[in-house]
């Protein structure tokens, strides 16, 4: 690990350990098919990025200076908040799409049930219409 | 046009019903009195009471949503049925008895005559009278505002845009089958129709206070209603999205379409 004394080695170890556990959790969710591989990619990539920054904090310092942040951690918090906000918005969009699909499937189900009952009534083997 | 030969117009009444077991028989009887040749379609939107059994007993087409979709999703199920069964006109009538079925012929007439593609029953159109249920003063102010916004956004002149008592011609049926707002749909659906090139008209109707139960829109929600509908009208779908929705609708035969271009832009 190349900290150059920017952050204590203990903090670096804890950070990397937490990220590794998080990544294992995501992979476990994929293996047990509770999370699709496609949806897991964004988590795998973001965890990997965070791990890179934990291993090479000099990168974060350089980047935040280049962007004009006074304290590197502010750049980190800002990026994290933005990333989470984007994530939540994407989730909300997914929710809206799912609701629209569910609505259409429900309607289709009601239509099919009515068609089936009409057919049954015509054949005379169903309950009275 | 195939739909405009007077007697040959096939009309479907769409009756959205959520826990309306008590009002439904009177609503259906009223519609049968007003128009004996009418096809009737009750949409049971996941009721927890005996709405479905009551509807079966009345001998109407019953669309039963396995889960509650809300008024927009329920009404759209009815428009899908009208699309699939070739109805020329679909009339929306609330299952709670607020709408007087004797106005049904007046609602259908402009469509049968080819003068309009969507006709909204308005409590405020025509000669002002003290008769009928016209809502509270505050709500009337909201309605005037929505009416203004609707005219501004899509050129449709409707004095009672929140009215759920309306008739849709074939073109509007196809539009609504493809795209209908899920909640508080009344003003927004007028915009959907107008943007889709349907001519919107209105006729005066009278409404009564509901027979049983409470309105699904209490005073507390009126503000949310106004905000939601305002946003919807300001953010009307882009032409591309509207075309896609129209494309989905046009998979069904479009015979007897009453829409004409130039309804608004």
C-alpha cells in the first residue's frame, strides 16, 4: 500500500477490509440470484474505485487539488453524495417502469379473465355469467 | 364514417368501481334506461367488498383487476376492452352514482355527428343554474385554474376538466388504451387527447353528490392534486414519446376514427 503517510495505515487497512466485505456481499447476492449480474456491475465498479482511492490516497489529494477543494475529504463526500443521489434516481426510474409494467400486466390479466369467462359462458360449462 | 350512421354506433360504458357494491345496481339500471343498446363494462379495481358479485348478477362485462391500480389504471382497462371489441364510443361513468345517465345521449351526440373526438360532461358549461352538485368554492377556483392551464398548454377549452363523465371516440379510445395517466387522470387525459389530434368538446351535465361512501379526493389531497396535475400539464410528453404511445395504440384497427388534426399544438 502506498500511503506516503497521508492517512494512518490502520485506517487504510480498515477501509480496504470494509470494501472487501462489501464486495463479497454483492458477489454473494449475485451467486444466490437475489441481485442480477447486470445490476451488480455498478456496485462492483464503484467498490473497486473506492478501494483504489483507499490504497492510493495520493490520487484523491491530487484530484481534489485539481478541482479546487480545500480538503480532500470534502471531494470524497461530495462525490459520494452525488453518486448516491444518481443511484437513488436510477432506482426510482426503475420503480416507475416496474409500476407501469405491472399496471399493464394487471389490465391484461383482467381482460383475459373476462374473455375466458365469456368463452366459458358460451360453451355452457362455467358459472352463470 | 362507419361510426356515424346513427344506430350503428357501438357504445361501451366504462364504470370504474372500487368498493361500490351499494351504488352499482342503481348506476347500471340508470344507464340501461338511458341507452338500452349500451354495452356495459364494470372495472372492479381490486375491491374488498362484493362489487364483483354484484356486477356479475347485473349481467355486465366484468373486468377484475387482481390488484388495485387506482382510477387511471382501472379506466384504462375499460379503454383496452373497447379497443379490442371495436367500440366506436366509450363513455366513462363513475360507479358511485355521481353521474346522471340521462345525459349520456348528449355526451355521445357530438362524436356520432363527427364534430368531436372527446366530449367532456361539464357542470359549468352552458347556462349557469343553481341546480346540481357543483362542488365547493375553493375547489371551483382550482377547477378554473386547471381549465386555464389546459387551454394554455394544449388549446382545449374545457370548463370542467376534473369531470370524469366523458365520451371518447375511436381515436381517443386508441390513444387512451396506449397512454393514460395513472392517478388524477381527468385533466391530463384531455391534454393527451388534444395533443394526439383529437377535437375536444364539452356539453353541460348535472352531477349529484355521491350516493354512498366518501369521495376518494378529500380536502387534504386537493393541494397535491393541483400540484401533480400542474406538473403533468407543464411536462406533457414530448412528441416522440407521444408518437410511441400512439404507435402502441395503432396496432388495433383504427376504423371509424373521429379525430381530426389541428386539435391543438
